[in-house]
């Protein structure tokens, strides 16, 4: 039997004041902003970082992937920790660590130090993401208000995505270290606002250490194997050992979740299709939206000879249209339904990736930039609606762990995309064929997710089907 309480700030028996709700939403938005920014801003800076600190494609992949790996591996435990100590307190701890790690990234004297700092940064981001979603879940109790709050929260990611490439290019022209140091003022502002955020409920949530260790080993082995396969070959001994270790850890994780008393992923949670289907959609979405910028950024700079700033500028139309449409996503969903919106968005993303993959080598970069707008159009239709379905169909005390499961699937998708696509791009002689293969793989994943999304329930359907309170 669980015991409910609140953090040290006050009781959750009363609804939060408007100022508390506004502060909660603003803090969550800023947190989502810097977490997303550090996932996308690095892409255009990779060649410059490589020139300054050394390291080939494999080394640069780790700068991106180690952040995503730790993000994904620790999200599930972070979701439970958020429920246990309160979302506001968990968010504050994560944000403080994120700011410190960002400073370390900006001052890193070598690639190894940068990778270590990115490990801490990804771990902090893992604590921030589920707690930010839980803060919104607890501050907005009415489904319609919550859906609109999620749309505004998603603006944090949309703005980071839209500004990330060009901001990264601009800062890289000055000094690539600034792409990390820019997090410091944003983090400090968010920490100050966090004091006014609405209080958070707490519940007993013991940590599943067996599942956590198995998850880290599984994701680490899979990522290492995928990255090294592009350099040493799929049949090399280290790659085979990594994949074998990962498979063993995956089995151990699955068995532990069925046997331990307090699993990281409660089986009853995944039994709910309004959780299970968003998990699949989140994975596919990040394969496309995390993998494509990585691939195209390298293409623009290595194959077309563009600067980091010019590369970032070519991403602006795609990202800007996404930022503009994101606030309207909840209202569009109210009119056409969440299922239709998500399916249409995924198919639009697939169409964009297929077109990019089939464009002739001589196509102008302006045309490539214009085609990428299709992904910018599809993105705002997918994530806000999917997130709203998830949050509206879980019980309040499970918001943290449900958010952790959802965002873990997203980060695994992004991390695997970088690992697999990077392996396909590792050989300069076959770069173009590797790029086309990467884009078409992403399109196939988006189409499969669209088929799965056809079974997505609206919020009202999900609430009728969801189990009652424990």
C-alpha cells in the first residue's frame, strides 16, 4: 500500500494558485528547452569539435550518443525517484547537475573529458524530463487545460529544435564551447522560478537496482556495438561481444520486471494501450527527428563544404514551421482527433525522409532545406497529441514512471539512430549511399509507427478503458 504526501513546500490538498501553475509551466518549459537544445545543438558543431579535440566519426558519435544513452538508461529510475521525493525536488536536483555539467562541457580540454561531462549531463536530463511532465500533470487537473499546458510545454522543445541548429552554427563560428555555456543563464533563471512552482505529491517508490543495472548494460552494449560495427564490421569480436552482452541484459531486464517486487516498468502500466502505443510512437519519432539532423548536418558540411553557420541556417525553415505550429496542436487535435493528427504527422515525416533519400546528388541545398519542411510540419502533430493521450490516461501517482517509460523509448530511438546511421556514414567512400540508407530506414520506422498509431485511443476513450484507482 502506498503512502501519499507532499514535498516540504506545502500540501497538495488545495488546487495550486494561478501564479504557481504559471511558474510550474514556465519552469517545465525551460527545462525541456535546455534538455532538447543539448540534444540538437551539438550536431552542427561536431566537425569543429573534431578538429579542436580530435576523434573521427566514432568519437564524435559518442559526444552525441553518450548523452542520449545516459538519458535513456536512467529515465525509468528517475521517473520512480520523481514520484518518491516529489517532482519539484527531483527537477531541482536534476537542473542543478545539468548546469554544472554544462559548465564542464564548455571547459573540456579533451574529447574524453567532454564525453565524461556529457555522461553527467545526460544523467541530469534523465531526472529533469519525467519530473517536468509530472509537474504539469499535477498542476493541471482538468484534461483540456492539461492538454493546452502540454502544448505550451512542448514549445520548449520546439523552440530549442528550431533555434538549435542556427544557434549552434552561430556560436560555433565564435567558439563551439558556447553551445554548452549558454545553458548556464537559462538554468539559473529556471532554478529561481522553481521556488514558486506548485508543490508536488510524493509516494513510496523503491528503486529497482537489478532492473537499472540491466538497463544500463543493455543500452550501453547495444549502442557500443552499433557504433563500432560501422568501424570494425558487424562480425568483429568486440561488436559480437557487445551485442551478446546487450541481449543477455535485455533478457535479464525482462525477467526481473516480472519477478521483482517493485519493477521499474510495472507490467500493468504497459498493459494499458494508451501507454504502450505512445511508447512505440515516441521511439519512432526520435529515430527520425534525432537521426535526420545528425545525417544531414554531416552531409552539408562534409559533402557540400558548408560552414556550421550555413548548415544551421538551412535547418531554420523546418524548425521554424514546427515552432509555429506546436501551440496550435491541442486545438487541432480537439477538432480532428488525436489519432488522425498523429497518423497524419507520422506519414508526413515519412514522406519527407523518402523524398530526401531519393533526391539526386546534384540537388541544390536550398531544395534539400525546403524538403525538410515536411518533417517540420509533421512533428507538431505527433508529440503534443501523443503526450496528452499518455498523461490523460494514467493515474496521478504514476505520472512520473509513465513519463519515464515514454521518454526512455524516445531516447532509445534517438540513440540507436545516431549509432546505426553513424555506422552507415563512417566510410567516406560510401557516405552518400549510407546517407540514403539512413533516411529510408527512418521513413520505414515512421510508417510502421503510423500503422501502430491507428489503434491509438483518444483521451476520452482511454479514460473509459483505463483501470480505476488502486
